[in-house]
């Protein structure tokens, strides 16, 4: 599961990124927290540590795989007649 971030994320301007990139990259590397890059005080990009990014990708892939497994299971139950058609929500009981 991805590392939780603070309520107020760390931000830096594009100028800060140009001038202090080593310091900012070190911050990302040590904290594994995202760094929001601002242009005219609006977020334009997010920098992530590679392992944090890979965690996010892995979690997303697992969620997609789980959804596909559930869909396959539902399709199999439908094909084998294990499902029933309901006429109303009251029939769920």
C-alpha cells in the first residue's frame, strides 16, 4: 500500500526545482513523499521516488486484476446457471 502523505503536501516552484534540484531530489529520496511542482502557484507536476511510484503501479495492477477475476467469476456463474433474474430489488431477500 502506498505511503500516506501529509495533509499539506510538500511543494516547490519551478524556479526552486531549477535552483535546488539536488536538495529536492534528496527530500523525495529520504521521505518517499510526493513533491508538487507549482507554476504560478498552481500544481503542474508531481515528482515521486521510483519505489513509491512502483508501489502505486503495483497496487493499481492488483486492483485491476482483482476486478477482472470477479468479472470472470460472474461470467462463469452466469454460464453455469448459478445466477437468477430478479424482477425488483425486493427479490434480493
